[in-house]
C-alpha cells in the first residue's frame, strides 16, 4: 500500500535536496538517483542545474514562484518488509518517469531510517523540452496516485481503497505513513532548540512522579512529548522543530528519563494491553507470559509508559517484584532481572550519544560536500579495519563471534545500569545545597566517561555484528564460463 503526497518548494532548493540525499537515511547515498547528473552527493550542484533550467523557461524564475515539487511516496511497514530498499527505489524511478514523461529533472532518494520505507522525489518545475512549467492542479495528485497504485498492483502490493484515501485527508481512514512536508525543513533551525528541550527535560524529570506528570510539565515548558515505539519525539511548540531522543543524548531517552523520575536504576519489560489482568489502587496486575494466565505480576502504575496497545514498565532494579496466582494470592518474589524468564529482553541501543557539530572545511558548499563524501569513505575504511582487527583478535583468543557478541551485550547492560545510577545521583546533587558543587562536577565528569564507554561498547557490538554477517555470507560459486 503506497501513499502519495506532494508539496511545493519556493526557496532554499539546495537545502531540500540536502535533506533527501542524507547519507544516514539512504544507505550512504546508494539509494539516490538523479536523471541529469552523476554528482548525487552534491546538493548545491543538483540545485544549481535545476535553477538554470528554470531561468530558461518562457516566464523565467520569479520571486515566490514554485522552483520544484516535492513528492513523497510512502509504503506501509508490511510492504516495506516484502521489498528490498532497492526495489522501492526502482518503483519510485518508474513512478517519476511516468508522471513527468521524462521531461523534467528530478532527484529521488529512498529513506530507510523508519519502519516504513519511503521515496522522496524532488521534481524541477521546468520542462527541459517544452520550456514550460509543471503545475499541480486539482486532478494532478489523483492522477499521480493512480499511477502509483498501478505500479503497486503490477508488483503484487496492496492498494489503498479510494474511499479510505479520501477519509485519510481528514485524519480518519488508513494510518498516515511518513510525515508532513513542513517537518522536513525544521531540522535547519539550529541546536538552540535542542538545548532548550534538554533544559526542559532536566526540570520536568526532577519534579515528576510518573511519565504523565513529566509530559504535563514538558507541555507547560512549551514542549510536547510523543511516544513513538521505543523512542520519544520532542516537539518545540514555538518553532515546530521535532527532535528524536537519540539526537539529544543518552540521558534523554525513555529508559533514562524513567530512571530519573523514579530516582533509581530501572529494568524495563514490555507487554500488550491484553495481558492486563486488573488495575486498581495505583497497581496493575499483568499475566506472566507462558503461565496460561495462572500467575500475575504486580506493577506500580507510576512506572508505566503507554505506547498504544503496548505498555512498558520500568521497574526499580533494586526492588523485588511480587508474583500472585490467578486469585491474587501471594506466590513468591522475583528480581526484575529474573522477569526475563517470562518477558523478552529489550534490544540493545546502538545509537551513540549526540555529538556537538563541528565545522566542515571548505569555502563553498560544493567543497564542503566533497569533504563530507571523503569523510564517509574514510569511515568505511575504518569500519573495515575494525572488522579485520576484531577478527584477528578473536582468532588469537580462540573466541567465537557469537560468544563475543554475548559478552559485549552483557557489558553494555552493566554499563547502562551504572550510567543510570550516576544520572540519578547527578540530579540529586543538582537539587542539593551549593556545598555539593564539587561532587556534582565529579559526577558529571564520570557520567561523560560512562557515556564514552557505552559508545565504545556500542561500536564494538556493531563491528561484531557486521563481522558475523560477513562470516555467514555464502561463498560465491565459481563460474566455468569463459569471460
């Protein structure tokens, strides 16, 4: 099922192109295509060529006029799992070639950074053959959607029913995949808003008793908090800027915020609403998976964050949990870590903490983009060197890749618990008397050291996982045909 949306670009065309070709979203730029240039990593050059085409039209380029059309073709998570990113990219190319008739310059980029793969297409408003401009009128979007639907049907994909599509515009029908075009350019507004959000989180976590009161305190400070899967999205109401928790640093993700609210290290578990047995007096009874609803866990409501039908409980690591039978009678106590006998462990977070932006060398945007490209190539060489060094070390120590992954995963869990404990201690020191200022400074330095250790371990785990994939890839079958 594909959803097609369109918007117009009237200023800063190069910034729009820079957004869609972001290598972090397009598998290092391998999912970017331009039908008029091979310099797909240079947004300034791509934009300049489009502007030159606009200057050659009969009407020329006018202030406030449309420079390009930004089309988003989003696929449902189910379809995204059926297709590779390259297949999604090929559908997007077929789509844009047909709706433009091959007469317009375009850049297409396939983003894989969300649970649904989606194509961003920027189409120059100028037709290179007729020298006329493309205008999106009343029936244009409907015609483009018909083209997208036909391409989907040819590939065995589902198509959004017409009646549901009309209701979706009013926010009623099928779930909206992707995001509004207004969100795409908000990231250019700088880091000042991020700093304001961090300060708001620090203040709200210190005065809250549960996630709901934390979200209310954030709203009073002009920041909206939304739960998106295992991540939080913070929206600065004044500017409209949306920031994901991983962009703020480890101290600002959901587990660590819940640790700061609860004033102690926490162990997370997740369960579906259908597993809830009862809820009253500030406590919730949850059926233990695998016990055929014979045993239940008692969880304090203040420790819970709700994400639709999914509930995440952040239980104090040092406090045992109570298990009861079907009738609510006491059976035994269990440590939060022991609950993973029944519940699945949360995935290890691999995103490194946020880094302050550094100046990129180069006098022009083209030069800066060239330096960024060389930096990415250098990073790829570093990754390969890390894999070779890791493979050499494992061979020397006679350790398997799977054993090394388990060891690093356990070390990350231990470091994460120590990081949470330090974070809570730092919050308490900040609230204490001024005489604790030296101790607060020491804790902050130790927190940064812990964060760097977590980053190193996360990078080590990434290297080991890449190495495991490389080791498990089948050897190519030699060909007996003569080249």
